[in-house]
């Protein structure tokens, strides 16, 4: 997956320097404001939208990035909201339709701001400090970890499908092929999830997530903690070619 969900999560803007709890509570406040303000009060809804837009600008998140994410989010939201006017005749159904679209868009934009000002591992650590149940944390961490695997599987399936086509398909054929692709992807995802769960149980996983919390560079006065330094040294040695490692050890002995 070439475009990560939190690709701007480790930026250097003002929002990125806020404490984790402040960022989380700010996002919760904006979501509550977006969902509690009546849609009939247009100026208040506009103020909430402007605040969310200003938050994205302050965090230096490109609007093109937000627009691309909204293009993926709007189709399922539209399909869910369009059922209300069809089931409830009159103006009430269309008012609910607009309400779901506006509130869903504002809430999704706020969640997108949160994951792009706070790395996902930091978000999970903050939720853990707030005593969020371990089951929910495990679900979120595994979802984030294997979402990229699922996306790579989808890319391979789309490449294989394109390799079998010798002409541009019609719109109906494209939608039909996409529906079959989603079905096969769901079956593969369930099979892989079952195998991964069995492998984790065989390695002693008991459903609880373990965390190694290290102080930040600002808290340690700009100095790197000894534990992270040792980890970096070990990882650097693992990436060094064997010949170079042998020469380095020979230089140390001399």
C-alpha cells in the first residue's frame, strides 16, 4: 500500500506538537459538535466545518489528500443515506438524508485529521492510558496492521484481472467484475485471518497487546533514550552487509 492512512502523522506542525490527550479530546469535541448541532441551524454547521477546515490547514494536511479520501468515503455513505428518503416519504426523509451526509462528512474529516496529526501507535497508547478495553485495542491494532496486507492482495487481484482483459470493458461489466472481486477478496481475507489467528495462538498470544513506551526526544532534553539507541544499533547492524560488519568488528579489535 503506497499511500498510508497516516502519511502526515509524523509531521512538524503546531498540531503535531500538541500533547496526545489534547489532540484526542480536540477530535472528540469536533465530532460531538458535528453530530449534535441540528442541521437546520446552517450557520452553526458552517462554523463547525470552518473549524475542521482550519484544523487541517494548521496541521499542513493538503486539501487534495482530504478530497481523495472523501471520494472513497462518500459512495458507501450515500448508499446508506439514500435508503431514508426511499423509506420515509416527504420532506423528513430528505432532511435525514442531508443530515447523514453532512454529519458523516464532518466526522470523517475530523477522524482523518486525528490520524494525520497523531501516529496510529501513539493513538493506541493514548487509548490504553484512558483504560480502553484490551479487546478493542487488539482489534484496532490488528486492523491497522493487516489492512495493508489486504490492500496489497487487492492490488494483485486487480493486476491479474487487467492482464486477462484484451479490450476495455463496458460500465456494467466493470461494476460486475468489481462486485466479484470484492466477494473473492472477502473470502481470501477470512481465510488469511483464520490462519493468522492460529499462528498467533501457537506463539502464545492471549488477546492482550504489549506496549513498550519510550520517552520522547523533547521529554529527554533532545537525548535519545538508551533503549531506543540500542534498538537502532541492532537494526542498523541488521541492515549492514556481512562483509562490512566483519571489517567493523576487525577495526574494533585493533
